[in-house]
């Protein structure tokens, strides 16, 4: 049994469906409790500086863009928690590590590990005592440098990025890897939106969405697919409520009816708060089968095409003729897909599909927005391409209020890719990088997240560097990932807080503590700022304002430069000079990266700048030079008899592997994370009652099975044949070989599972 992830519950497991509006007083109460617990009572002062038009730091929470109206204090419960989590007064020093061995700490919950507070000084693993002991920065860098230099091949090292690394550090990090000679740059995006990037690039010649918040403000119909916005992008609630007030249609597509699809009270609407006045945030809910989104989208497209026979305005034929290719083939595929198949695969009735199609047809401008409910599937790429197909039918691209709008996760995950974190880099990018930086970048594709773990298993990766994140816990196949990390010669984790990845380590291991985004970054030429890019391609500066948690912390650029200088003694890259003044990094980036011309000036404009999106201007960098319809066949996603399609997701009170409590407010759950939400009929069929302990067994593509015992069953309103539970606990069930052939993403939203009543006790 794996150690517990969440804290020790404060009471008995509790479940009762939640009927209050999202955000509002529930959020305010939860924030207050959290501020008190973290003893971060200067939190509110810091929060006033967050996401500010001029200066201030970027919320390290999600990648939802800042409100461009400037005046509103646009923040959310989870953003506040995220910032206070970093600003906690608690500290982990050398005494802590002296008092607790690594084996002891391994038994602690993940909550308890992070709850110890901020890391304060570099530590190295001492195998003899099984403790982490202090090490100087210089010796730490020397150890990494030596380990990297001793490798037979630079491809024996792998450099992971979690999506909050700022753009400047990102650029230095990929430069380090490529100067060493490897494209092994796995990142959290490999588990997150890889499918979206690949699909958008294939269809439109850009890996990103094309809309911004102004478009959200102007659209007539919003389709929100596979995202739990109230918890994971709470500032979207503002946009949804505004859209509803304007009279826009808002269609939510999700197996679960999530809080954001109902009503909200926006915390910064003080009058609404005082009056308990809630605004609706949805006009139609479609409870799609897990993995059934492509069928649903095809159903809408088919209805629109049917309608076009009698109503020529149903399609934007002029747009289709002028800007797209592949339409006739797509029309044929839609015609050839029978309604019965669409209904069976999507679990949505034809009547509901026609209703959604009418909304889409009657809207002048539509936006389709999506997140992990779409991307973390075997057919994630085809599904995102189907989203684009649907948009193209009515020319919903390249004009105000219309287009695709993926919701990114980590605050700078999009910027990481823009700035070079890519295990499959474009040759043109490598050419420019080589030319400007005077290096010879490797050309062969590198390893992604799953590829890195598999290479460790084979003994092919020996040095692992984690630049933020919690690789051990976030990656699939927990037990296999642990074993893989333990085969490494050296594991290095650059982190702000203690986590599982420090305790699942190689023969040698380092914990390198770094500054957080809220903290002042003092370098030779003064206080430094870093830039980030949000979900809508806006790039802006972030400047920390807090005194660093410890005087021994280094910034991420300084850590990377330290490693580079030790690993590449003959490097002509001016690593130390770059770190003295990040403007110098930005000047180099301006020469290498598309859309970053005049970077230093433009990033200092009050709201930063938007990276040009060719597809937004109807310029398509595809082989045909046009937007390309795709005509993929519908996959069969109906689970075989007796099995369920089990998806993993976040609770309200967690940030990926960081767990704040055992509660999931909007789903009505308290004091419980080891649960599985099931359809009541599926429970009855298996003689399972509410809170019964159950065993969950997954079957992988290679036929191997994995089991979690003693999870508690919770009856929930979701389609038959579907079930859901929490990440990261359920990563135990996802085999390493269970990744999408289209995107290489682990199948985190579709585990083939059987569930039965346990003979044993409940998991604790
Ligand atoms: N507070 C908070 N904010 C976060 C995060 C966090 O952990 N906490 N994580 C950040 C990160 S890295 C990311 S990537 C995002 C993640 O944001 P989300 O994508 O919202 O993340 P999940 O919790 O995985 O929820 C996925 C949603 O998809 C639905 N779903 C599951 N399967 C399907 C399906 O087959 N079809 C459809 N249509 N829907 C489905 C689930 O019911 C759920 O509502 O949030 C970011 N923001
Ligand atoms: N089963 C399942 N698994 C999933 C998912 C899922 O839906 N289901 N979602 C996947 C997704 S979308 C993602 S993005 C990944 C997330 O994977 P990761 O990004 O690897 O994980 P996080 O939990 O976000 O990382 C938390 C850690 O980051 C460190 N940290 C925080 N702030 C900073 C900082 O400023 N600098 C540095 N250097 N470190 C910092 C802290 O030490 C903290 O412990 O998980 C993936 N795993
Ligand atoms: Mo993510």
C-alpha cells in the first residue's frame, strides 16, 4: 500500500450533494481558514499585488489570463491558497532532516511532507545514515557536473520541467540540455495538453488556442468541454457569469455536472456577495460518456451539415472554400456515421445533440474551450481536431468572439513550450538556437515523460533533473516509476517544498531549494523579473515582492547556470553574465524565438504583449497552407460488459500533487480522498452500497493488472459505465504502456477497470 496522500481526515467520511453557487461565501470561508492554518496573515497584502497591471507577481496558480479590464481585483480561492502555500512561515531546515531518515519520511503522507514548509538549503543524500545532510551549492553543482560529464552519452540524462518555470529560466534550461547534447526534455505537458498542441498544429499550423479574453467577452456561444472550472480555473467563472448576463449560450460537456455549470457568486462582486446573489454560468449540460466527446462533436457537426441542405446559412461556405481543405471528405465521414452510433458512443440522445447543434448554428460567434477531459484520452488528438472541424464549418476562426480556446494548467506551461521545452523540437528552432547561441544542438528527438521512465527501467537514463514539480507522484504507474527513479545514479530536484520525489531517489540525490515566484530575486544588477505566458498567449512580467524564505535560496536561472558551468567547463555561453541581469537572457531570446522581437521593451508594457498567432490572422502554417479538416473514424469507447471507464481528476482542495485538505466541496465530499464515484445503477449491479469499501482493478494494454483496495464507493450522477476518482492516488492503476498512440499522453482519464466489493477493510 502506498503512503497516504491527503492529511489525516478531521472526521468521518461525509458525502452530500452540494447545491450552493460556486465561489461566493463558501470560498471566502475556506480561504480564511487556510490563511489562519498557514499562519500567512500577510497573505491578503501580497494578494493585492498579484496579477496587477503594473508590477506585482503573476499568480502561480492556473494559466487563466488576467482580467484585461485592469480595474477589477480578479482573484480566486484557489489562487489565494496557492500563493499562501508558497508564503507559509513554516521551514524545513537541516535539523529537520537530521531528525528524520528518508525511510521514515517515506511513510509520511504527501500532505505532511509539504506541510513542513519551505526548503531552506541544499541537501544531499547520505546513504550510510539514510538521511539528507547539508551540502554547499558549490559542491552540489560539482556533483551534478561530474555525474553529467561521466556519462557515456548525453542522452543518458533527462531534464524534466514542471509548468511554472518562468520563460527566462526555461530558455536557459533547454540551452543547457541542448549544449550538453540531448533533447531529453520531458515536461508536465506530456501528461496534460500534448494532444491539444499536436492537434492544433496539424489542423491550423499553431500549437495554441487563437482566442483571448476579449473574444470570451464577445462570443454568442461557449462550449466548455472536460474542465472543472470552479476548482481548476476559477477565474473563468467571471467570464461565464458575464457571458450569461449578456445573453450568451453556455454549453457544458462533462460526465459530471460540475459546479461551474450551474451558478456562481463572484468574490469581487461585493454587492452580489453581500446579497447572496448568484448568476447562472450554464444554459445546457450534456453528460457525455467518458471518452465520448468526439462522438458528441460529430453529432453536432452532422446535424449542422444536415441542416445545411435546407438552410445554406448553416455553413459558412465562403470561409470553407477560401481557407480550408478536406471539407468534402469530412462531410462524407459525418454522413456515413449513423446517429445510433453517435448516440451509443456519446451516451447523449439525438434530441440533446440537435439542441446543442441548434445553439451552435444560431450563434454568430462560438468558442470551444476544453481541458483534460478531452486531452488525456487515447483519441485526444482526433477529438481536438474534431473541435476544430466543428469550428471551421461556420467560420469560427480568425474573427472576434470565435475560435478554439484550450485551458492550460500550470501558470507557465504554455510559455515553457514557446521557449524551447520540447522533446521534438522544430528544425528551424534548432537552427536559430545554434546560430545565435553558438552551439550545435542535437537533432534526434528526445524522451518525453513516459519515455524517460521506460529508459530508466532499461538503464538508459542515469541522471534525472526535476526542475520543479513532483515527477514521482505525478507520473503514471506509481510503483514502476518509483522503481525506475531508484535505478538512477543521480536524481536532482529543484523545489520549493519537500515532496515525494525527494524520497524516491537515485544512488546519489540532491534537493536544491529555489526562490518562489512571490519572492524578491536579487542579482548583481538589481532585482530581477521573469516573464510568463498565459493560456491566451499573453506574455507579461512577474516581480516577486516578499523577502526570500531563506538566505540560501537561489533563483532557478542561477541554479541552471550553476549546473551548466559545472557540467560544461568549456562552454562559451556567458552563464554567469546572463544571471546578473535577466534582460540579457531576454535579448538572446528575442533573437531565437518567433514573436519575441523587442522582448525587453514590449514585456514592460502595462499588460505585456500577445504573441502573434498566425491562425488568428487566417495564416495557416500547415502543409497545404490551409486549415485542414480531419476525417478520423469514431473510436469505440463503450466499455466492454462488466468493466468501467474510470477517469482520474483533481478534488477542489488540491493543486496537482499538493493536497490542501481531504475535502472536495463542490462535489459534497469531506474527509475522504480514497473514493470512487460510481453511477448508482452500476453500484446496484455489483451489490455495492454508499461508503462500501471496493477493490479497483485496472487492465492495461499489455494485459497486466493493477489493484487498489478498500476505496469507498460514492453514488454520483454520472453516466452508466463511467467512474471517477482522484489523482495522484490512482496513478497506481495506470500502466506505463497505457499511453495514447496519437499524443503519447498517459490515459489518465480512461482506465479500463473492474470494481467489486472488498473483502478487506477500507483504505486509510
Ligand atoms: N485549484 C487547482 N487548479 C488547477 C490545478 C489543480 O490541481 N488545482 N491543476 C492545473 C493543471 S496542471 C491543469 S492541467 C488544469 C486541469 O483542469 P481540469 O481539466 O479541470 O482537471 P481535472 O480535475 O483532471 O478535471 C477534468 C474534468 O474533466 C471531466 N472529464 C473526465 N473525463 C471526461 C471526458 O471523457 N469527457 C469530458 N468532456 N469531460 C471529462 C471531469 O469530470 C472533470 O470535470 O487545472 C490547473 N489548475
Ligand atoms: N492520474 C493523473 N495524473 C496526472 C494528472 C491527472 O489528471 N491524472 N494530471 C497531469 C498533469 S495535467 C500535470 S500538469 C502533472 C503535474 O505534475 P508536476 O508539475 O510535476 O506536479 P506538481 O504537483 O504541480 O508539483 C508540485 C511541486 O512543485 C514544486 N514547486 C512549487 N513551486 C515551485 C517553484 O516556483 N519552483 C520550483 N522549482 N518548484 C516549485 C514544489 O516542491 C511542489 O512539491 O500531473 C499529471 N498527473
Ligand atoms: Mo496540467
